[in-house]
C-alpha cells in the first residue's frame, strides 16, 4: 500500500465542546495514521510569531471559548480579517514537545505527526469567500500530498490535492432548520464540489444528494461512511458498574429510560419526541442530553430555563434534561438506556444512532435520509413527522422486552459494517484514486 502525506484540518477539533464533525475528524486522523500515512493537523489558532512560544500559544487557544469582545475589538478584528483576505495565508509549524502537559487532550487532539496553524484561518477564509467568491489559499512549507478538509471550509492548500468532506446538504434541503447564511453556504459547497480534486461523503443518501445538486462526475464523489472511536473500556466494562454510576448520579435504572442526546436544534425533532412521549402516557422516564443551540418557538417553550414544560404544563418529574456530559459518562448513559431516540428530520450520517448500536442499545430512528443505511435491523424506523408512529415505537420497546432484545441482537452485525477495517479500506481506495487522477 502506498503511503502519503495527508493533512487533516482541526476546524471542529479546536471548538470548545465536542461536535459530530469533531468526532469524525478524530476518527479520520486515527485511522489515517493507523494506515501508516504521515499526518499533518491544520489549525486556525493564533500561535504568534515566536517559534519558541508557538506550542504554548496553541494549547492556550485549543478548545477555549472565545472571550466576549467589545464593539471596538469587533471592529478591529473585522478590519484585520478583511486585510488578510488580500494575501495568501501562511501556516506555521507548531512543535509538539514535552513542555506542555498533554494528557488532558488525548481524547480531543489526535496524535498528528506534524501540526501547523495560521491565525484565524477559517474566519479569514469565510470573509474571503464573501468578498471574492473564492477560497483562501493556504501556504505551508512541504505541504501534504493530500489535504483532507473534514468540513466544507473556504480554504485550499497550495501544492496539495484537496478533498472536502460534505456530510450532508441540510442547509439546502431543510433551510429552516439551520442558521447558515444560505447564499454564502451555497457558494461554499458549490465551489468545494466544482473546484476540489475530490468530494468525500458519509452515506449513499448524501452522495445521491450531492450528485443530484451539482454537475460533477460520479467518480468524483466517494462515500467512505465513517467509524466511531468508542472510549477504551466502554464495551468491556461490567454493566453493573455503569448501572450503579447512572443510578447514583441521575437516579435512573438500568434499561429503565429512553434517551435522546445531541444538539438540540430543529432537525433533531425534539418537539415531536416529547409529544410522542407524552402521547404514550408511559411512566418510563425520557432523558434529554444536550445544550440548546436554537430552535423553533415550540421547542423554546418546551425547553425553557424553567424546566421542561408543554403548553404551560410542567413535566419535569417525567422528563429529565441534562446539559453537556463528558463523553465517557455519556456512553455509560447510552449503554444503560432502554432505547435511544433519533427520529431526526434529516441526517447525512447519524452518528448518535451508530454510537447507540455500537453499545448494543436499540434505536428508534427515522425512515428517511441516511438513517435506514446506518440503523439497519438494529432499530425501529418511523416516519419522523408522525408523532403517533414515534409513540407506538416507544410503546413497543417499553411493553415487550423481546423487541428490545431482538434489536440488540442485531446490533453487533450492523456496527461491524462501520468498523475500522472496512473504513480504512474505503479511505485507501479513495486516496489512491485521488492520487492516480490527473491534478
């Protein structure tokens, strides 16, 4: 197998809280390294001009929530970013030594062979796209042969074959469920689709969407799916240990609750999940884990600061709402659930569904977009717009242990389809194809 120098961006990896794309990027980097390729992490953190303090500055900014800016600071930043759009961005090497203690980052920062960073790279890139309609060029010494951007970002690496992962086209398919500037987003994905060397995506449903939307050759778009990095010990740990911790921390019984986890945004269908739960009139608790980003007026009323309520009626004693949880604790909660709720309105992949299946937990999921591919026989598929259908699926699992047992029995075979080995085979085929194609 031919070995390449492959760059992977840290756009989502460096965000303060984990995202689905950050999980994707971490898994991609881990698998690319396991294949023996040399990896370069490409970040947009300000590491300063002094080589001896770049490592310090990198970790000072990694995963940190930006400080609130004054009006003057915002104005000055916009001026600096606008000026920067007239030049090629320069990436600087960040040494990785023992000077900074890195144990805290083992689950958030992959072990790249090389790290480069360019101050506010992605912010300047978006401003460049807005002003000029094209991608910002990034220059680094000895660029990687392949630059794999894990998200559509308006940056192109000079001297590399640039691959962009388009996870989905949700802002174009369900524009009312995202806050993107739609004209700018369309320009972004259009340029990525037309001007890149290759497009990577994560499901056949997304691949079909991309090919139907943009005039590009089918062999320019590869579906690699993705694998998930399950925390060490999550599968081998004694279930009784998980049960004791979940009961002690949250008062929840093993296999005694339904669980939703993820971003609380409109496409996740939270309102219908709650309506279906209340329609079912079951006593089994519903646990909702996730920080609210934004939502419809109905979701805002349901998930307001005063606790969960529906049309003014408090249901806090039946619905448990938790904020962001550390990944290890979240996996314990997933493993102990009766079922994970994921009747999303649209998904490019559906990482929460696969995480549940990986841990042997049944899923109630949508019968549209990518989710039938991901869930297979390890879950119940429902019309996400039909509240009664969601309620019926919950009642089926809650009322008959055999239903949950059947879904759990199917989980291992389904999860294996998205394991590391098949993922690495698909990545290898894609990278070899890109390098063999005329630039």
